[in-house]
C-alpha cells in the first residue's frame, strides 16, 4: 500500500479488520511500548500501581469513569497508563530548546513532535523581535498578565478557558478570580462535549447530571450504550460490560460503527484470563443507525412499548407515570402520530431491529442508558437526550437501583469543573452564595462559551485569552478561523504541562506557564496538598500526587491562579496566598458555597470519597412542575440530501484528544494513517473511489460557506450508507464556526454535511498541501 500522507515519514498505511477482543495482549504491548519510549518502565510501573487507589494514589487523568467500588487493586487500563506515562516522561523541554527554535519553525512541526519534547520546565514569554519564547520570572509573568487585564476597558474583554482536568479546588479559585474580576466568560471543554446532556437533563429532571452510580450498573438488567467508543475512550467500562454479560444482563450497543466494546473483551485487570486469552462478550445486540438517527430509533422503541401496553399494561409503569411525570398524554399522542415509515427513514434501522431493542427494554425490570459524544455533538442533541429520558420514564427507570440515565463524561474532572462553578451561564442561587461567602460582587449577565469566545476574539472584542490546560487552538471548531481569532488577541497565555499548538498560535503578547501534573507532589506551606475530582457518576474523592515534580520551577494550578489574581486585582477581597498554603481552606469555603459539599474536608477523606446527591435519584424533580417532564419535540429530518454524506469526527484508539500517540487505530484495524475518511463500500463504489484512493472532502456549513480537506485516504468500513467518519483534530477545519447546535450551542462535530470525491490526479496522498497534523496547511476554504 502507498505510504500515507504526513509531515513525518510514515510506514505503509494499512486497514485490516480487528479480530481480537478489546484489551488483552494488544493493550499490554502498546503500554510497554509507551513506557519504554518515555523512559519510564520502572518508575512508570510503580506509579501505575498506585493509580485510582482508595487511599493515597492519584486519580487517573485518563477519563471520567468512576473507580471500582470493590477495591480492585489494578483498576487501570491501557489508555489510562499511556496518558499517565505521557505526563511522567523523563523528557524535558527547557530554555535551550526554545533558544534553538523560533516559533515559526516550530509551527511546521507535527503536534506529536511538539508534545513529545517532554515536560515544560519554566515560565516563558514570547519575544516578538526574535520570534523565540524566552524565560521569564514568575513574578514578571504575573505582572504582565495583571497589567494587561487591568488595562482592559471591561473585564468581559478577557476569556478564561478550562480543559476538564483541573482539580476542584483550583477550579473554584479560577472561577472566583474571573468573577471577582467581573466576568462570566468561562468557556470550557464541556461546551464541546456534554453541554447537551446538562441542558436536556436539567429540563427533564431538574438535575444536570446522570443519576446512576456503579452500583446501578452492577445491578441493572439491561444496558443501552449509545454513541461511545468505550474500549478506547472509557476502557474501564469494559469491566462493567463483561460483568454485566456474565450476570446475564442484556447489553445493546447503538452506534453507526460496531466498536470494539460492542464485541468482546479481556477484562483489563484479569491477568489469568489474559494469560489464557479468554475473552468475555460485551454485547447481546448491536444496532447501527445512520449518523444522527438515534432520536428516531428511541422514538421507535417508545412506540413499540406503547403498542404493547395496549394489550399488556405491565409494559408501562403507569403508577410511576401518574405520580412522578408531567406531559405523558401529549408524548403518547406524538409517538402515535409518528409513523413507522418515518422512524425507519430517519433512523435507517428496520422496524424489526427497533422492536428487538424495544423488547430488551420491555423485558428488563431495570434499564440504564449510557451515552457520550455520538449523541451530544448534533444539532438535536438536547432533543435526543430528552427522548432517551422519555423512554426511561415510560417504565419508571429513574430513581431506583439499577436504572437511570448515565452519560459518560470525557475529561477526568470535567463534571467537577461544572459543579465547582465553571459555567458561563451560572445560576442566581450559586452567585448569591458566592457573593455572600466570598464577599465579592459577581456579574449576573451570562458570559461567553467556546464558540462565542472564538467569535468575540475574531471581532476583537475579547483581547485576552487564558487557557487553563487543554489545547484550545486545535480542540475548537473551524481551525483556520480559530487561529485567526487567537492571533488577533492582545495577550494569550496557557497553563500547561506540555508544549502544544496553542502556544504557537498566539496573540501579540504570549506566555507559557508550566504547572504540576496530577502525578506530582504538590508542596505548599501547609505540607503536601491533595486535590479532589468528581467522576461521571458524581463521586468526589481526593487525588494525591506522588512523583517529584518535573522541574523545581513548576507551580501548582492554585498557586498560578493566585499569582494572576493578585496581580490583576490590587484591591482583592480574597486571601489568595492563605488559600494556597493549605487547600483544606479552599475546601472549607467551597463547603459553604456549593450545594452538596457540606462537611467537605471530612467526607472527601472517606475511603471512596462521597457522592454528591442527585435529587432526581431520590425522585425529587427540581423542574417547574416538580415532576419529571416528558418532551414532545418533533423528529428532525436527518436524511442526508442526495449526493451528500453525514460525517462524524472522532478519536482514534491511540490518541487523547489533541495528543496523538501514534498513527494507529488498533481496534479499527488502521495502521499508520490518520488523514483518512471511513466510508461505506457502496458509497465509495458509487463515487468511483477505491480503497486508499485520495479524496477531497467538502463540508457545507449552515450559512452555505464551504471548507475542504484534500488528499485524504478513503478507507472502506462497515458503517451505514450515507455516513462517513474521520479523526479530530485534523478534521476540525471542516466544522464552520457557525455550525453549532441552536439547542446546546455545541459545535456539530458529529454531524457535518459533506461531499466526497476522488481527488484529481496530482492531488494524491503524497500531496504537499496535506499534512497529517498541521491542519492549517490543509485548509482550502472556498
Ligand atoms: N483514550 C482516550 N480516552 C478519552 C479521550 C481520548 O481522546 N482518548 N477523550 C476523552 C473525552 S474529552 C471525551 S468527551 C470522551 C469521548 O468519548 P467518545 O464519545 O467515545 O468519543 P469519540 O471518539 O468522539 O466517539 C464517539 C462515538 O460515537 C459514535 N457516533 C458518531 N456519530 C454517532 C451517532 O450519530 N449516533 C451514535 N449512536 N453514535 C455515533 C462513533 O462511532 C464513536 O464510537 O472520551 C474521553 N476519554
Ligand atoms: N472535531 C472535533 N473536535 C473536538 C471533539 C470532537 O469529538 N470532534 N471533541 C471535543 C471535546 S469533547 C473536548 S473535551 C476537546 C478537548 O480539548 P482540550 O481539553 O482543550 O484539549 P486536550 O487535547 O485534552 O489538551 C491537551 C493539553 O493539556 C495540557 N495538560 C495536560 N495535563 C495538564 C494538567 O494537568 N494541567 C494543565 N494545566 N494542563 C495540562 C497539555 O499541555 C496538553 O497539551 O476537544 C473538542 N474538539
Ligand atoms: Mo470531552
């Protein structure tokens, strides 16, 4: 096969069906390779043994899946280990490196190579004259930020982004700083992942989060898993799926792609099984809707249940519906009025298969529905999640053990970030308590989310951008537009562990502020500090770093926030240094401000931490009607127009968001290729495209504007007709800035309307216009 495109030399690209179970030997091999490459075989292994432990260890920053309740000693997975090892690397990127390379030169480097230079070691400032980053003292860095912020006409000219790994205590200080400064401009990565879940669940149940915990997963009769690639992105879920299967529970996967977690697995911590290569099934039924067809599919399941209920009242939980819900009759009428033809057309799933899934649902006493980005990153994400809740309500699958909605979050503390105040649309009650306890006067008008921050920077209305973790330039939609927006800023600064693209796509002034990672010891005057995090199932627990910091000049995130706040707020009312000396003090304040955090310091030290109460779990619905509310949204039209395809962007197995570990995607059988587009065989044939042919992908935005990627390789894949898929962040160039959902404001990262054509001769995969990891070079906006 021809070598794939890319700025770095590539081995031949390949695509072969993956025939092995998820996890197991492939995972072990991949982990060993990363440990060796990062020079961390001994220390890395030691640290990994301490990860996710009840007492002591640090919380794995790899995903937001909860820790085992059963004291499993190795509650870890391949991708968690890779993620931690990436942070613990022995490699360092110090001042000599920055002296040797200009920023313009680094811009040509791949994202892999940038991060692979190792951990950042000291604060750096951009010197425009020489085009180099040069060392700067912490004090001077804070003063540069402080003076720029003080010089703004309005606090709303700055935006404070959070990527979801920031611990709860740092999060609280961060939002306090923004609000004491006078802005709610707190865009976060949630704006790109689960905003739809929060909005839908709040409207339906009065609670922005899922109601399930691991015990519910362990006792349910049926699990419905929608739009998540668990084997790669929440691998510890594999254990829960295998256990459910062994128990005899039904497991239904709903995904246009049959992902590895929808087949079988070797349970990650069961080494004896691994030695014998013994796999457990993780699915009892797989259904492949067309991209965006989930709402119709769920509506079909509800229709089947309501039809059965006519002869068998037990198909519904009428008592639950009467006592706890609002709007049932309207919903029933709507479902009756939705024809099977329409449901089949919109979901691209036959009635028989929908009925099969509905049967599983009807026959289960208790059902859990889990979802992730395959459901949220759509125009109608909120409506789809509300339809999921409708289905759950029909059989009283909320507020009892083994049942409920269970979104799986992304970043390890993205849920905690929201709980602790990162919200551009804060509630009045929260602001009132913040004002009272912290004696500040927080602004009441809503702030900017991710998309609106990019737009405001582009218009010059936001002049200062702070990235608290993450890699905004690559993670945000519309890469070219986002780059222009960041470059338009007066000042951009990032609190980071590793060098990434966002440091190179900078404002007139720019800073890189290196911080401690979660694996590292955080020494403050009051001793070694711990940070708390909240997982997808609302469990809050402490995380204790154990490694010597990568450099003596690193500061903790709370210390950096305090440094900025003191410089920007000369008359601050907040005792920043006092908080940083001892994080218990931050927690004591949080206990007074945040609902559910009473007695925080004591409860967070319990062996498994504590669970934040979910009122909906107790059948208390904080909705206008005081009941769980059915929704009655019409089915959207999701059928692609003739000649067009729906394209979803997603992660490969060997990547962590914008961090790419290799060009392989093991479970999908892809080797050495990221600039690809997965297509149905017939869709390829219809367009005269053969396996690995170079293709041009043109996305048409809501406003009619077009964006293109050229010379990507078409790869045949078993997805429904009319669908295509490829990787983020390379494909973010295709997502127009105005392509966000009017329901959730989330960019439509799973729902691009594209045409795909064979590239003209000469624009093949070797074409210099396409590089694997420098999307800027590959944009040809039309
Ligand atoms: N190793 C690793 N772990 C991670 C991450 C990582 O990058 N690497 N990222 C973390 C983050 S921040 C997040 S938010 C999560 C993301 O976790 P996922 O949600 O699993 O992320 P994606 O890779 O975007 O995959 C989305 C899945 O949705 C499916 N899908 C696409 N469109 C549709 C649709 O219309 N309907 C349905 N039913 N399915 C659809 C795709 O086939 C794919 O299986 O993972 C977290 N964990
Ligand atoms: N097309 C498309 N785009 C997407 C998505 C998609 O599915 N499709 N998914 C979206 C989603 S769900 C998300 S969450 C975003 C991800 O967006 P981000 O969260 O912004 O990106 P990451 O790649 O997770 O950030 C990696 C960087 O975080 C820094 N970092 C790592 N550890 C730490 C730490 O402990 N502290 C600090 N301060 N910094 C640290 C490192 O410098 C590293 O380079 O991307 C979004 N973009
Ligand atoms: Mo995410």
